[in-house]
C-alpha cells in the first residue's frame, strides 16, 4: 500500500520565458446581459467545483504524468487546449490549473516562449493562444510529491518495471528499512503541438531530466521511425529504458520498451492517426536538503513527451 502527499518543489536551473500572454477582458453585451450573467454564474460554479475536487485529489503515485492536447494539430488562428493528466496507459484524471502544484508551465516555439496563464480551476489546464505558427512545445514541471511504501515488494516491482538494477543491495548498504520508507518524485512533461504549417523543431528547455524529439511528427519523414534523445541534467542517458505508449484511433493502447544508444537516442516506429507517449525515469539518492524537507530515502525524476501522428 502507498500513500502520497505534496511537498514544496525545489529547482536550481534557470527558466527563461521571453514574453507573457495575457487573456483579454470580455465586455458584456447589454442586450444579452442576463444570459451572460447566468452563464458566468455557471462558469464560476464549475470552476470552484473543479478547484475543490483538484485540491482534494492527489496525483496518482508511480504512474505516468503527461500533457494531452485536445488536438495535436490546430489552425494558426486557434487557441491551444491541453489537459494535464495523471494516470497510466493514456487513461487518467485531468488536473486543473493550480499554480501551487507546478514549478513552471510554459510554451516554446524555437527561441520564443510564453508563460502559461490561467485561473485556478481551469479545465483544460492549458487554454491559450500559441506562441506563433509552427511547432509549439508545451512544458510542465510539477512540484515534488512524496509517496510512502509500507513494504519493499511494491517498490521492488516499480524498480523492476523501470529497469533500475539492483536497488535492494544499495538500499540495504545504506542501512535503510525495508518497510515504511518514502520516495520523493517530480514530473517533467512536454507535448508537441503543430500550429498552422507546424514547421520547426523541439529543443532542450532546461528541465532537469528531459526527452527531446529529434523528429517533427507533423512535417518530418517518419518512414524510418521517430527519434528522441534523453537527458539528465547536461548529460545524455545512454543504455536507458524508454517506455513508449501507442494510442490507436479506437483508444486501444499498446506498450513497448526500447533502449537508448550511446548518444542517448531511442528510435521507434509510429503509425498514422496514432498518439504517442514516451516515458523515461531517473532514480537517485536525494540530497541532504531534500531528505531534511521530505524524509525521503529515494528520489525519482520522470520525463515525459507526447505527440500525435497525422493520418
């Protein structure tokens, strides 16, 4: 059995956002004032309800955390919409826009960027104009959470699934208990959204662990597969397990495991009309400051990337 709870996030890397996109105010049409006020009351009620539900629901431990756009490709004059989702295998709970839950939430287009703005309780969490026409990359870094393990076996299943190696030996060598211990984890999610001509490329944006798409799924040649490169801090991650989730148009999901090469690159086949989620996890010993704040004995950093492939 596991229990989870939030702690304050810690970040030491710089996050640059060049401009802020703000939402324009909406004037009430006097001839429709009554209807508009009624609609506004409903909107406020739904926003408050979503906020309450979000505050009382904690993200699911040890499962995927991703950004899922309403549409992976949109017209240049259309707003971006995307949910922040916590779950597994492309099924989960949509999380509302809550600033207290994230360290950074931003959009990137080449060298340009914009901070994601919203109101607490917004669903979808991302509702904003794109930075511009081309390949927009939405990025979300969640604040740290902790998960408590009552027995070693559950943690071992997680270790085996993520192919972390002989963690038990390290655990025992550190003199740690096999029961009632905690892990702190953080989420580092990206998604690729094609706006208009959708041209452009993904790049590193400063996440501590990050998956970078080396292929543009909307304009690139996919005949030889899709390529991603996995980073931890400023280092490539060679011989690292990468989990790929493939969602078909009928919502059926298949899962495959790949490994990165010496350059931290993994290549996998993709199909038209399918959506993809790529996941890679780092396991490390938390630093003294984080141990003091969280009581955790292990730390995981989850990198995630989602994109769609055109029909």
